[in-house]
C-alpha cells in the first residue's frame, strides 16, 4: 500500500496526477501574483501605480516634448560610444586620473593664493595661476587620453573581440568614430573639472578672456589630434612586440607635443602676440581638424574588409588639406609681403607628400569585384578619376599630380603678387617659381626611386609599407650624407655654398635658397631634369593601371540591392 491512496493502482495514479496539477496551478497563480505585484509596485491588488518619473512622457508641453526628443536622440548615439563610455568611466585609470586632477588643481589654487598673499589682493596674478592649470589639464588630456585610445582599439584587435563588432551592422568608420567620441567625452569631463579654476584666474586679473578661451581651444585641439593619431597607430600593430614598440613611439610623440604646445601657449597665447592674425588661427584649426579626419579614415581603412574601397575617401581628404595649405601660406605671404612664406609652404608640401607617397606605395595591387564596379566608365572619366582609385600606381600619380597643382598655384600667386605691388614685396632670396621647379624635382625623384626599388619586394612578399619606408630612409640618407662624404674624400673637407655636387641634398639646397643670392638656375634645372626622368620611368610601369576597366554589377546583386 502506498501513501497516496488505498485504492487500485489506477486510482492512485489519478490521485497523483491531480496533486501535481494542483501544485502547478498554484505555482502559476503565485507567478501571476508576483508579476502583478511587480507591475503595480504595491501588491497583487494593483492599488499603486508606477511613479511618474518611471513612465514615458506623454505631455504636450515644452518639458514633455523635450523628454520625447531626448529619448529619440538616444537611438542615434553610436553604440561603441556607449560601450566605451561605460568601460572608461568605471575604469581605475579614469578614476585615478580624475582624482589626481582635482587634487592637483585644488593644491595649486591653495599654493597660489598662500604664496602670493597679500599682493594677490592688489596685483594681478591670473596669468601665473593659469600656467599651472594649463599644465595640469595638458598632462591629463594630452598624455592619458591618447594612451587610453591607443589601448582601447589595440585590445579589440589583439584579444579577438573586434570580430564580434565586425559581424554587426557597424561599419569600420562607425567603430573608429565611437572610439574617438569616447576619447572626446573623457577630455570634456577633465575640462569640466578645471573650468571653475579658469574662471578664478580671470577674476584675479592679469589674463584676458580671449587668452583663456584660446588656451582651452588649443588644448582640446591638440588632445583630439593626438587621440586620433593614437587610434591610427593602434591599427598598425599586429602583435604584442609591435604594440610595445609603437606605444613607446607614441609616448615620445606625446612628450614632444607637450613641449611644443607649452612653448606656444606660454610665449604666444599668454603674451597676446597673435595680434589680428585670427584668420591664420582659424585656418590652422581647420588644418588640424582635417588631420583628425585623415587619421580616423586611415584607422577605419586599416580595419575595413578588403572588399571595400579604402583609398578614395583618404585621397579626397588629402586634396582638401592641400587646398587649406595653399590658402594658408598664400594669405601669410599676402598679409606680410614676404614671398618666402610660399617657399616655406612648398617645403612642408614636399615633406608631407613624400611621407604620404611612401605609405601609398605600400597599398595592395588587387582590387575586389565590388571596388571594380566603381571604376570610371568613360575614357574622359578614366583620365581624370583613375588616380583616385585604390592601388600603389594610381596613388603615386595622385601624389605627383596633386602636389604639382599646389606648387603651380603658389608660384602663380607669387607672380601675381609681384606684378600687383612690387614695391610692397620684399626681395626674396629664391623666386618661388624656381623653388617650385626644385620642389617638383625632389618629390618626383625621391618618391620615384622609392617606388622603383620597392616594386620587386612587393611582388615577391606582398603589399606592405615597410619596404617603401626602408627605401625612403636609405635614399634620404644617401642623398643628404653621400655628397658630403664624396666632398671629404676628394677635397678633404665639406665645401660651402650651393654646388651641383650637393644637388641631391635637399636640406642643403633649401637652406641655401634662403641665403642672400639663393641658388643658381643650373642646379634647379639639374634637379628638375633628374626628377622628370625618374617620373617618366615610373609612368612607363603604369600599364596595369591604364588597363583597369570597370566590371559590371552582377544581375543577382542588382536584384538583391
């Protein structure tokens, strides 16, 4: 006899089933009661409703519309920004840095007031205290924020979590932009802690309000620029050892930028030496913003799939930078009457395009079918737009043609400036027209040699920017130090002045061009002729780029799209 009943086995089984069913019904009723109690926040009778603050706003007033707009705006935020903000704001690094910033600012305020009392009541001391607050803010934003940005993206690539992001609907640009927005958020939080101290400096007198605003803008721009550079640098590292090496390089760049920024702020901003050159400041800020976009585009291109066009956007940004660069130095030359500013602009353009060209020479040869569908179709379009498409050969011609257009514009501006007002233009050591020919020769010669030497290595071991970079360093060393070594072997000493023997030494020639008398036309002609010869040899190897044709979109892809 079992414990469930005294009847037959069938009756006992029915009794057991009824007991279980009753228990299940009881548990379901309890679950419903618990859920009802949770929904009503006051028990199963539902007498208490949700508090108003927990409900979605349905008011028609200004506050209700504002709440609804904010709720809709939250869906536009980058999910990477939300993820990174949660992780960063909870990290020990952020807490320690923020706490140290508060302690340092409070300590500097107390020390500034104590050691300057009682003169602080009568003599302005705002500039002295602002210098300390600037250093505290600069160390927090220019040092720690770029390092955190570098590590955040490097950890995604190193720990294999980037693959989880790659399979989502987020593009490479949105992933990088989310990392960048997280760095900007940290900068703004650090700035919010130091703003009351900046207001205190203004109350102490001795510093103008525009100087304080300019200091804040300069620190924000420098920190955002360094953070974007750190993000780009993190995509280059493919292992622990390379990450360590690049991290050391990033620390060196940060220290250098700290010294440069501090020198500019203390010697120019605090002394109000800008005068009326606000347009120059605006153009410089626009140039810095273009570099931020360029670094982010480069980082997105590094982590984007190989099926995407990773070059056209970056080349468009470089073209815009060239326009800003030409505008900046043309304005400096026009406002000061010194055409030597145009030569300085050409020097920076040669260095910029040489570095960009070396990196472009490491691009991949192969184009995916998706990229080939975007190639120019007509003959005229291929003549104008082929150089904007991916590839080392197209990139080489893009660099040369874009730089050549910039040199021509600067030379024409110098000519027009001298024709319009020759009495207001200072005597230039080397006319910008000759300097343009010299710059074209150096850029085409050095970059062409780098491409010719790196081509066999890339065909053998694949596309990489390492062979072009090594070739560039080698040619620059031989071109600058080689003539001096030959001069010592032949004469026993290094000669002085501009001579054809030292024509390959662009640093020497640039220095001589700013001396009285400048450099002779025969040296300029020699450099230009050699550069054009190397350019023609490279142009003969661009047969593959000219043969590229647009591939039609498959029918199934058109239907799916």
